């Protein structure tokens, strides 16, 4: 779909897209430059609340960090025993 930029730099978002993405008058949007591609993205009202649970199906980074730290501790213990033993 082609849009025309006005003399003031305005564009009109077609009604079908405003309805589809619930873009009501006063809705804040962000223009994002993806290296030559501009995107209009609705701004999050409360990014922390809206992002809650976004990563819930991914492996726990905390668990991975605990495993890594346990491995480091075991290696240090082994090395200390070798040096002292």
C-alpha cells in the first residue's frame, strides 16, 4: 500500500490498519528504523507489565548461571586440592 507524506510530514494510516491494530486517536506510536526500513509500532503503555511472561517458555538463565557457578566452584576445589595435596 502506498502512502503519501504531506508537506508537514504527516501520513494517514488507513482505517483497516487502525482497526486491526486498535490505533485510536491519541495512541502513541514509535517509528523504528531497521536499517533502511521504517516501521510504525504502537508504543507500550507499561512495558514491564506487558512484557511479563514473555520469556516463560525459554530455559531459565538463573538455573544455567547456578549450574555454571557450581561447576566453577568444583573446578576451584579440585585445583586447590591438587595444589595442597
